[in-house]
C-alpha cells in the first residue's frame, strides 16, 4: 500500500514560480505534466529528480491531480501502484500514462518528452503472450519448473543469456549457491509468455534474488551487464570455456591445464607430459564436427539408423528419442536415445549387439560402453547421483550427408560428405522405462526441480530409476510419464513444454 501525504483536492489555480520550478517563461512543454511517486523512490531522490526535470523545462506537479498527464514510479510493484492510483481516483486516470522511471531517464537524456513505448508502461495487468495467451500474473508463477510450461520460445533471452554466463562462471569457481540461483532465475524468465520491460514487472516473480534483479536493471538501463562483460573478457573463463568444449574434458581437468599455463589446444597437444584418455583423444580428433550443433534433420537420420539396428536384433525392441530433440529444439550438442525390450534382462545385451552392428557398418568412430550396475535392492537412494546405473554407451558416429534430409549441418567449404556426431544410448529394464524416459528428456533445471518438488512437497524420492513414497514406505509403479506426474499430484507437462 502506498502512503501518500493527504492533501486536499483543490481546483488548479495559478501559482507563483518558486525556487525549484521554472517560471512560465522557463516551461518548454506545456502539454506535459509529471507527477513523481515518492514511495520506493524516496523523498530526497524525488526532490532531486523534480528539480532536474524543472530545469529542463518540464512541469512537475507536487500533487496528483486531474491535470497530470504522466505518472512516473520507480521500483514499484505494479499491483500496489495501480491499487493506490485507483484509490486516489483522479478522473483522468484512464488517460494518464503510468510509467516506469526508464521513460523519465530517457526524456532527461533527450531534453524533451520522448514518445511513450510499450516498454515504458507499468501495466495494471502483466502483458500477454505474443500469441495472445491468457495474461499470467507474476504471483501465479511457481518456484518449481515442473509446474511451469516452458517452450523453446524465450521472450527474455537478453537476461537469460547473461544469467547463464554468470552461472557458468560460478560453476568454474565451484561456488554452487550463486550458480544454482542464476540458473533458477534464468529458468523462471524463460517460462514467461511476456518480455520483462521494467524491473517492477519482476516484483512478485519467484527465484529472483537481489543480484539477479540488479543484472536485469542494469541491462534495462544500459543495454548490457558490466559483470557479464567482465567475465567474458576474463582469460581464465575463456580458457576453461574452450577446454571444456572438448568431449571428455570436465571443469577439473580444464582447471588443471589452465594452472599449468596451457591456453590453447595446440599447447595441450604439444605438451609431452599430457596423457589424453581415449575419450579426450576422440574429442580433439573430431572437435570440428562434434563442437558444431546437430540439426533436427540429422537427429532424425540417426534415429533411423539406430531404429533399424534395434529391430534387426529384436523385432519388439523399443527406441525413444530423448533430450533436447524430444523437447522440440531445432539444434542440440548430441543425440540421446533410450533403447530397451519388453523382455526383462535382455536390455543389457541389446546395447552390445547394437554396437557390434554399428561397427560392421563402418560408422562407429568411438565407443565407451558402461555395463549396468542397477540394483533395485540398493534403492531408494537418498542422494541424487548425476548418472544413473543403467547400461549405457557414449558414441561418436559417422553420418553420411545422403542420409540427411536437406543435407548436413557442416562448416562452409566442407566437402567430405559426412560428419561425426555424438550419440548416447541408455538401456533401462522395461519396468524402469518411464522413469528413465522422464529423466533423460530434461531439461536439467526441469529435472532438478521435479526431484526437489517430490522431496519437499510430497515427501518422495525421485530419480531415473524409481519414485519412492517415504510416508507409505513403498515404491510407486509407473508405465508412462503421466503415471509419475499423477503420483506427484502434478499436472502433466508435455516434453515440448519442459525447456526450463
């Protein structure tokens, strides 16, 4: 609630110019009358801004009257501001511009009242989606990504890109709290069907801390984040980013190489004391290909190859495309599949036979096979592990251009007619299929929040293997992803709406 000073409403009359206001000869913009809302702005700042505006020829009213044309507020919650304005009940309210401070600063910079744009308005209801969907009040946005519908359409990319850089920087420095905070903030903004145009619009959004809001405000006012620019120009960040882009190189290895004074791939490859493992050797060998995004058409071509292999081995085999392509992304860094068979116990052998077939076809460039260590008797696991215990293999496959509708997504001038692509296969038992499918479909933040929701809100433990009800002390069976959502009391979210 705004606590404005109680001032008698009187009919406007001529008044002498005081020391802070320009005389009639100093007024340049007769048709524009400003009122600055003191709450959140503060008395001293309001006084300073009032003098600034009057010095530039603007009329600034001390009282909210029917003659005010532009109401300017700073850091105000939209709902509270509009409630207060309605209670003041100026008759001309429907015709007033109710604006964020950004309009004021733009006008002061130009020395004249700038045109009012959509980004300047403080909305009485938050903006609707570009597609015309129902308005989404900030207060109804859940703190859990598994209760938000997030498509590939990101209306706040300028902010989420900045948050991702900050999160990655904290990750490189092994500072988990701020890293997770920025990823949660990015996830919330990605889910919004409207673009954030002023800081006030974020007032009731969850998971946006002071640091996140400061970054948003800086981008709104300056068009960029100076913290992000500093990180992007930092040598250590650039080097770790480069090294971790290699298949098989994690942050710890990248940090070790950086501390040894290595700064480039040529530095690493020329150092006789560096002993690369098989995965890293393949990562460097095929770097040009596997560092390049994989297209949806290439993912479909690879699905056809794996599907043919599965059904030659077992006619009733099951293949599911997972990861980002299941979420309808146009590009990804690799292609993930779940393969299994209805007959329990045969799923582990299925992977080795697929690998043998790919070898015979001459398209297997690299293979790291990991046998199953899944043991139901060791569940539930109270600590989530990054990798599940199902049989899996990490592959690099040779994909021919003739197999891809529309051609390969390759560098200009590449005339080989093929490219190397990263492919992951995981093979759970059929009774674990729904959990594996959900876990491998992502996104990472969606899965993280799904597990957190289960634990905090439902007293359940969820991972890629099972769902355990701690209250009933029993495992809950599921044959589909919808069964799992139902167990958790959640509305089902389609894969294409999980891009959190």
